[in-house]
């Protein structure tokens, strides 16, 4: 890892691609100040689960004889997601549209993607803005759109200027106009509702919306979210990761527990990892369902309030990871 005087750092992410079984040469990305920070432990990075899920998605699309020419990525971050998709869908992919709310982050991501792919015919379009609105304004249609949308809204006092916090919080102004039903607001899914709602408007015929989220709530609520928006529900992969940015996340989810009477679903990390490994389940996996994994981990389940207390005792807590696909019914 190399640092520069601009506060940038060059990161070798080749091992992430190899772990995800994506054929590639050496891959470096440059992480700038506003980007969500890359973690040395591969399983702590959301993008690792994204990469594995994209390989699985390609298999599903091939079975359906669907060709992926245009992809939309909401909240591009450092660009690793786009690099993975470019390599996985190489040959048929012609256009990647990348959005972010931060111009500097967006420029850095485009640079990382451009430096990491050899296909000079692949068109990269960067757009500034929140959720799917920037793509919708262009009139472009995508074969699938991917988003890992922050669930927790800001309190008004949170500092979201840094990378980790920018990946944790989203301004309520981004989703209030979508008028999410109260049940989804109670479970911190208001931003997810707005994302899925907007995604429907930018999909090409037969297109898919892909969302990646932490399973800190019952699967049934997520299924109800898809149903409310008229989307089919399909699991691509399920995984398990330690809660990163733990203190600020636990505080946020505990606030929802107190305000709405919900109880979010976290799991003792060490015990959960040991159980999943004893069952021979790869992380992540497409061989089991999210509901199965959650049922296995039920003995280790704790609420956000309990997770906050455990954090103060230096006991690690994790959550399930779900990459889901929705299609217009």
C-alpha cells in the first residue's frame, strides 16, 4: 500500500479478485479522501460479496439467454464494483453508467476503472446525483442496475464527510419524495424503497434491479418490500460479515429500536463464523437461502442495543449479507 502527499493511497486489490475467482492480471486502485475505505481483510469489504454475486448473476442471465450491454451502478465509491463487472461481463458489455453524490469520488472511480480494464471500447459515463435520478434524467435504459444503498438516515448531527460515514448514512431528502410506507421506514428501508422505486424507471425490457444489503432485519420484511413495488424476489447470494463502522451503526439502529419498537438482527461474530464453517458453507454462497442462514444463527442473535453493549466489551458482532434481484412482474 502506497500513500501520496494528496492523502491518496494506492491499494493492491488483486487478492480480492482471485478470492472471488475472477480471472485478472494485477489490479491496483487509488483511494481518495472521500471514498469508503478498503479493508485489508477481504471479507470485511462489501465489494467482495458484490463480485461473487456478479459471477452468479452472469450464470443466471446466461440461463435466461439475456445479454448485458448496459449496467448502471449507484454510488460507485472506489470503482472496484465496475472493474469486477467489466471483467465478468467482458465481451458483451458496452456501457457502464456510474453515479455518486461526490464529484471527486466519481472522478477517482472513473480513473480506477479506466486504468484497470483493457477494453478501450467500453464506454464509461459518470453522473453526479443521488440514487437512480441521474440515470433517469438521461433517458438511458440499463440491463441491470446495482446499488448498495446506505440504510441509516442522518440524524442531522452526523458528520458524513468521511468515507466510512458516507457509506453508512443517506440524507432523508434523497428518499422522502418517494413516500415509503411506514413499515419500511421503521426497519430503516426508506432509502431502499426509493432506490428500488427509481430503478424500475431505468430498466430496459427484461432488466433487473440488484440490491445489496445487510440482513439486520427479517427476510419477510425485505420480501414485502419487493412485493410492494411490484418486483419479483430472487436471492443471488447470502454471506456473513463482521459489522464495520460498528459503533456508529449500532447507535443508529438502536435509535430505531427505541423509536419504533423494532429489534434488529445482529449475530455474535465468532460463534456464527464457526457454525457456518462447520457446515461447510462458503462465504458467500448461492447454495443456501438467507432464511436458512438466519435460522442457523438464531442462537447467536442480538439486538442493536445488545450489540452496542457487546461492542463496548470488545466483542465482535456481525450480520448477514444479501444480494437480491428484482424483476418487473
